C-alpha cells in the first residue's frame, strides 16, 4: 500500500503544522486515504472528522519520529473523531519512534448522539512503540501514545495483537495509554508494558470496560 502524507504535513516545505478535516482532499498528498492506501498524520497536525460515514484507511500511523534516510514527514500527530467510526484495514500505530528524539500520537473518538461509533482494525494495534534505528549507536528516544474511545475496539484480523507501551531499544521509553468505554474484542494477544530489550519502558493502561 502507498503511504499518504496527511493533515499536518506541509508538502511545500514550510515548517508549520496544518490542521483540518481528515477527509478533505487538500490535506493529503496526493489524495485522502482509502481502504487500500496507508495514512500518516504527523508534523504537529490535528486531523478531525465528525458526523459522517466511516473513515477508512490502510495502515494508519499517528505521530512519527525517525532519523532514517527516508523522505517522510515527522512529528506529533493527533486524530479526533466524533459521531463516526474508524476502520483500519491494516495496522494502527499511535506514537512511533525510531532512534532518538521525542514524539507523541493521540487518537480520540467520542459518540455524543445516536450514531454507532466504533474502531475496527484488521491488523495489529500498537500504542507507543520505540525501536532502534540502524546505525544509531546508543541513542535512545521517548514516545507516548494515547487512545481514548468512548465505545469499542474490535479486531477482525487473524492472529492480531494489541500492544500498549513497547520498546526494543535499550534506554528508550514507550508510554502507552488506552481507555475504552465499550468492548475490547477479537485480539489474539493483549500486552501492556512489553519490554523486548530488558529495560527502559513505562506503560499505563486504564480500563473503563473490558
């Protein structure tokens, strides 16, 4: 799938965040994501959507920091949805750092009227991931990820995982928090505070309903 440059990204190179509607074509390059297109919300931007049909993406990454030699927009990212639903036909990653630096990702969904609201993923869901960058030496990073849903989080994939706060980089910190107002269902593995390297993680998890 092709990663789309999202709300908060300035394709013209101006060092300034851009906020706007998640489904607005001018906020994406080259076009808004679909079930077959990946989405990246970064560079300090906030994407919003409300009272509309389900929002569809391929992989969805919110908040990214990487020093790898690739051309990707970087920085904090926020997605705020109200009275709609989110369907990720791939992996959902909220807060991702590779190497050094700091970054955060935030996803919130609220349901204030009669529209059925839910978040559905067909791949893995990771809230706060810190991992090494090739050739980065001892550099460590800090990442935080927050997911707040007023309703449920469902997985329709096969052998899918929900991981809240995970690091595979010595000295790095990954702080993840997830809050649900409805059912958590369909994941084969749920891990809270998963340190793959032996040190350097913190994680918080709050359950309104399990």
